[in-house]
C-alpha cells in the first residue's frame, strides 16, 4: 500500500532524512518511532505530499506522490501533531469545508458526516466553535477531518499528545477500531501505546531507519540478556550475594518487600543461561524458599532505548 524508496530530505546543510526505505502493507497498523528531530514528521510529510523529498520516491497504492499527487491525497487521511482546525469555525462548518476540499458530493455528505462524527464521538459537538473545544475534542475533530472521504490510509502524528489518561484510552481504542478497515501509520512517544495498537514498528534515528519488524522479532534480535523477578522468603543483602554467585547471573537488584518476611529481586542473566534449577537449589540449601518467580518480557521501551542509544547515553 505504501512504498518508500531511498527517501532523502535536506534543509540547507541539515540532513533530516537519510536514504529511508520501508513498506507498509494494506491493512497493517505500523508504529513509526523516533526521538524528537529523528525525521519522523518529515518522512510523514513527504508521504502525504506536504513537502517534497530531495532524493528518492514514494508511492501509495501504486501512485507516485510526485507524478500523481492528487490520486495519492485522495487515498490518505492525515492528522498532524497539531490538528489543522480553523478555530473561528463551528465544527459542522469546518467539516463541511473539509468535504468541499475533498470533493465529497452534496447528496452523500450528510450521511457521511453523521457516520464520521458518530465514529469519533463528536456528534454532540457539531454546533460548537472549534476554539471552545477541549484538547481531546480538538483531536477528535482533527481525526474526523482525516476520515472524511473514507481514505484507505491514515497517517496519525502523535494523536494522543496532551490528552488526559481517559482521552488517551478512548483515542487508542478508536485507532484499534480504525485499524480493522484502514492501513495506519501511527507516530507516538507513548511507547506502550504503540505496543498495544501496532502489529509492527519502524524506528528511525538521526534520519536513518534502525529497525523495522514485529515487536517479538525485535525483542529476540536486540536483547542480549534475560530477566526475571523472584520473591524469596527471609531475603536480605546476603541473599543478593548468593544469587550473584550463580554462574550466568550478571546483575541482581533488590526491589524491596512486597510480602511480609520476604524480599523481591530482579535477576539478569546471559540470554542462553537457564539459572532456575541452580537458583532453586541455592535457596533451598540456604533455607530461603522461592515464593514466586516469573520472567520479565522485553518491552518496546527496552528495544527503543537500545536502538537509539549512543556512547551509553539515551538519545531521548
């Protein structure tokens, strides 16, 4: 559906995007991640035709963004980080204006706007001035304009930025629903949101793609350690040393007491090491039974920090 080939963008001497290539298949929901200034928004602006690339090309559903820009724009709904609202317009007026731009016929417009407003939950706000809307409802109206014309592709740049927790959950659930019938590129700084919504992630850093895969595959490829949490009866500082002496263990951290007369620990060990039997035997011989043990999954935050870290300092 979306194909980006060797895209480069320069702003004077600044190289914002450096030879970027990736594909998004029809029906995929893909997370597009990177720190501030990494090149995310520039790349999305190029795909939407808002700006042109210095080199390379991109296409949407087989239509080149430079050769057939109008065909591409018909297929894309775009929500930038700041919703493109005219604050002195009533919501209904603004959405009708968007319908004019997208050439939605008069006979289909009324029912189409009813469907779109119901979908994003703004039906009761259609007579309100845009400037009087809360941040959450402005985001919803911005999403409504992106959905006008029922485009096959949705590109959403930080759609939940500045929202309260309830609004974030509502927008996140809406994006999940939209992913059932649209191809979606989602950019967000809320990494667990991307992990919850997206099937695959693309990570860009300093203008270059550093990873593009499913979370499971990325976790397997970047993670060099395995981690587990354990709860040990009568655990203390000497217990930490006993655990640390087990072959394969690289790091032990006390988490504190979560249950009376016990101590919780994080244990990190080499990826290929299975210390469970040795840990059980050590604790049993010390008279300190293991009350709980569970593996810790690698998170998207772990992956992101590892792939966008240089000289030991995170670039976030």
